C-alpha cells in the first residue's frame, strides 16, 4: 500500500514505472477521472470497479509494453496462445 499527498504525486509515480496492466480508479469526480485517463498509459482502465474490463469477452484484453504478452479474449487470444502451423 502506498500513501500520497496529491494526484500529481500519483501520476508521477505511475509514469516513472513500466506501464501497468490495469489501472483502477475509485472516484466519482469526473474531472479527476479524465485527468488520470489522459495522463497515463495502461493496458486497461476501470473506474469504480476492479474486474469489469477482463469480463468483456468481445474486446481484446492485453497490455502495453512489459505489462502484457498479448490479447486474452476472442480471436486475439486464440491466435496469441495457439501454435498455428
């Protein structure tokens, strides 16, 4: 667990490290939601939830950079995890 004093500190921390596979923000502040989304790069974002994006079976699920190895659902997942000959 990490504590912080400002959202700027949080954004700087996120952006100093490898891209996260998922980012989960719990806030009803629409301005804050937009700010976090626009100022980070991540494999997926969920607002006020922690599992919704992985349950979307009609959308690719993966990551960016070191956070993901490919897409998990649907055709993307099949192609990623299959040894096609």
